[in-house]
C-alpha cells in the first residue's frame, strides 16, 4: 500500500507540474535546458573519467601491494545442474589463494544438490550448503543463510552461470583499500552475444551500463551492484543488516541501502564476469520486468531516506535522484504527448511539435551515448557503432518502455508479489564462446 500511494503521489505531482508548465512557460526553453543539462553532466562525467584514469595510472606506477583479505565466494543455486560444475571449476582457476567457495543449493528439484556435494568432496576450497525444503525463498535469504557459515571479511557473489578470468579478484581488490568502500562491482558481459538477435542486444545493453557505471564511479556517484560479480565487505553488510529478504532485486536494494548509510560502491571495468543472456523474448521480458519492478519499488521504499540521509554524500544523492528519471521518463513522455494531443483535438493552443522535438532530442542524446560506449568498450568500427546504436535504441523502446509503463500500473493496481521470474542457465549453443 505504501508503494502504491507513493507512486500515485509522484505521478500526480508530475502531471500537475506538466500542466502548469505548459501554461506558464515556453516548451522550447525546456528543450534547451534539458539538452544543456544532459550535455554538461555528460561532459562532467567524461572529464572526471579522464582525471580518474590519470590517477589510477600514477597509483599503478607506485607498485603498491594489493590487500589480501580472506574472501568467501558465494554461489546460490536453484536447479542449476547444467552449469554449476563448470562454474565452480572455472572460479577455482582464480589467481588468488586466500578464499573459500560456498555453493548453496536452494531447494533444487534436479540433481544440483548431488553435484554440489561431489564438488565439496573433490576440492578443499569448496563447501556445500544445502538449504531445507521449507526455507524462505529468494536469493537474499539464500545469501543471508550462507553468511552464517562464511569466514570471509568480504564476500563475492556469483550467479550459477558465471565465468571469470584468473585475475578477476586481484582486479577487484585495486579499489578495496579505502575504509569508506563497502562494495565493488565488476563489469558484466554477455557470454553468448552471437547466439541470436536478443543476446546481441543484451550485450549492447550491458556495454551501455558499463559506460554509465564508469562515469558514476569517476564522479563518486551512485554506482550500483549488479548481483553477479559483486564484492561486499562484511562490515558494510553488517552495518545495513544483511540482504533484504523482501525484495526481488537484492543487488539494487543493497546498493541503495549502502549509499544511504554512507558507504561507497566502486566499479572496476577491467574485472569482467561473463554470464548467459536469455535467448527467448518471453524470458527476456520476464527478467527485465523483475529488474524494473525491483528498482522502482526500492526507490519508493527508500525515497525519504535518500532525500534526508545524513551519512550519504551530496553527489551520491544527486546521482540517485537523477537516475530515478530513467523510470519516470516514459510516464512523462506519455503524459506530455497526451496533454498536447488533447489540446490539439480541442482546438486549443498547443506545443505538440516542440514536445516531439524534445523527445527526438532525448533519443538522439541516447544514441550518441551508445555510439561512444560501443566505440570505447567494444571497439566497434564507426559504421558498426552507429548501426548497433539505432538497433539497440529500438530494442530499448520495445523492451524497456512498455515494461516500465506496465510495472507502474502493476504497482498501483495489483497486490505486491515475490515474483522472481528465474532465469534459465545452460542455454549457450555451440560456437557462442565461453571463458576458460
């Protein structure tokens, strides 16, 4: 009920603002201001990224030894018999000695439990944790249970299909030392990008996310954990009371609570964790629907904390609030076009042309961001980057825009559920490539 009321108030406030704005201000000035604001913010992030790169190069030349914390690697599993053995064997190749692997069977109905127990017998660093059939469901609850037997002063969480390179942990630890750092996120990469059109789009989507995370890290903004390939310090985890069992997006919920408590989250694009992209449209919609709902609900739940948190830095708070517009933008665009169309039909003075121009400007800005991301992180040629930017923009319009609108209506009109929409793993076809 709290989420429903909060979202209704936000949407009503947004609608009132748009109506008042239309009567008292020129929409063209809004377009100019919006473009100028986005341009200045992106230039600021670009400059900060360049400055950070110079600082990191200087630190590298100092040859300062890396920290050596004992790390507990946690891998939750639910019906993951197709992938879990290969995942554990891949992680065991890591170039780091001070760690343990805890593989958790979460009430699986296949032979995942048996595979995990075999891995425990075979490898000294592997521990099996078998949850009871009546245990509380959800990834957060799984991780909270596993922490009770974990020895690490930090935890790295992997999905059951994760693949990494041997230097993964050492790369993460380059940003571990600072006392205010509570979490570190690696770069997520789709492993089966060449499998079909959807997986290629997901690969591009993750590249764009990398670009945004790098920028947020450079300005010390609200970097977010992504669930797979994330590191959390034990003292930070204890400070926020562990994972939230009542959320469907454990990583996003934890990110927000860490920021509210004043903990910093860093991003290391050089440390890459490879995962499988879903291969069917229905599975993709189900997965993204959960992500969007979890993200919107955590903002609704922690809105007052974000606005009035005493321990959270000002630039993190600003970045969080700016990020909320990603989910308000579809509703804002629909409302704006609806208002202008209503005025046009009724013969009133309208700014529908200016509204269309504003939407096109936002779209162009997004496309330019995609082109830059593809050139920098995927090394695409200019031509390929432009083509993929338009293709990925269409993908975002088809996938994200309707899902955001659907979730907004779902939160307002339906009862809250813990609908996880589990992702199927073990779908990589031959020829798609894996990380050894």
